[in-house]
C-alpha cells in the first residue's frame, strides 16, 4: 500500500513539475530557451531519482520515507502555486 501511495505522489510531482515549467512565467521568462531546456531536463532527472529512492526505501520497510515524500510533494505544490500565480 505504501508503494502505491508513493507512486501516486510521484505522478502528482511530475504533474506539478509540468505545470511549473510551462506556466511559471515570471521566473522562467528570465531564462534563455537553452537554459530552460537544461533546467527542465535536470529537474526531471532529480524528480525521478527522488521517486526511485523513496519507492526503494518504502519497499524496504522504511515507512517514514512515505511521509517525507508526502511533505516533499506538498512543498512542490506550494512552489508550483507560487510560480503559476506569478509570485516567483
């Protein structure tokens, strides 16, 4: 059950990432297209790494990682909200 929850949180994180990268006007407008592409790629790799690490730890019985990943997702949600609203 914990693995499934982390998986669903991972889907949410990737969706939030997509929203932030496509609609984060104020912050992203300052960057060149090449920089935006590189930042997008590196941040996707980072998101995947965090997801895989969290899934591996939850499978290993470390349920605290589920709560930590949930907090990480909440932080991503707040950050995406700020970017979409133009506050960043």
